[in-house]
C-alpha cells in the first residue's frame, strides 16, 4: 500500500517538475518575444517618425508659404481698397458743387438781402453793399456792388430786376435753360462789349405775378472768370414768393 502511495507521489512530483519547466520556458519565450516586439516597434516607429516628421515639416513650410501668399494678397487688396477709398474721398472733397452746369463757390456769400413785398431773398458776398429801388412801395430792382474792402474790382456789379409784364419775355434771347425749385432759368452766354462782359439769368416763375432778371456786369474777362462761381452761387440762393 505504501509502495502505491510512494509511486503516486513520485508521479505527481514529476508532473509538477515538467509543468514548472514548461512555465519557465514559456516565460522566457514570452519575455524574448516582447523584447523583440518592442525593439521592432521602436525601430519601425523611429523610421516612421523621422519620415513623418520630415513630411510634417514640409507640410508646415508649405502651409506657411501659402499663408504668406494669402496675407500678401489680402494686404494688397486692403491697401488698394484703402487707396481707392481715400482717392474717392479726396476727390469728393476737392470736387466743387455746380448749378446749371456751372461751378459755384458758396464760401463768400454770407450776407442776406430780403424784401417783403415780393418775398425776395438772396445771399451776397462779404464786403459788398446793395441799393434797392422801389416803385409804389413795391421792389423794382436792387444792385449789389463791392466795397473798397472787397477782393473784387469795384466796377463789378450784380443787378436784380423785377419784370411784372411777363408777356415781354422772349426765349430767343437766351442760349440755355433748366428747371430748379419749380421755376425755369434761362441763361445767356457771356457777352462782351469793348472790355465789359455781361451775363444774364432770367427766372421764369410761372403763375407768380413777376419774373426776375439777374445780371452780372464785369469790367473785364479776368474779373468775370474770377467772380463767375460766386455769381451762380448767388443765383442759386435767390428765392421769391413763388
């Protein structure tokens, strides 16, 4: 009986020993396999990393180059827009207003003449004076002239006449016309007699009881051209009871 038990113990011990040897070999093989796998991964990773890094750097440089090009184009567009806008703004500031196609200068006409019988009103230049004439307490005409403090020749004058006989108006005497503020303006070309130059604007008022004539008289061509923008600014400022 004891022999049987001893044999069994020997057999069990042998099995345990074989099992231990198997586990030890498996453990060694596992360690070696893991080490080899890790080395292989590191090698492959190192190769791929270097290659990927080079590709990545190239891509970054390309992106940076493209961004610089885009920024350059955007800067050029912005600068062009700013320049264009600045030029347009400057041109608008430089461009002077016009009336009836004539350049006008409103900076000098700071005084106002008013007459109540026909509700006449007009602006006239600084350092100018006026003389008005009335017939039966109704305005017949008014003349504006420079004073000695004015920058203009004292022989220059602007005269407003009142025409109550509107049937005498003849369009053939005028060279151009246009409408503004519900009235029609008829304008002659500058007319020269000796050295003196005149230009006339006729204001046709329609149903109102009077028309008006505004006449510029200049002693010479130079003074006429100098004052012309102010004259047409005066004409634009004119109003009456129509």
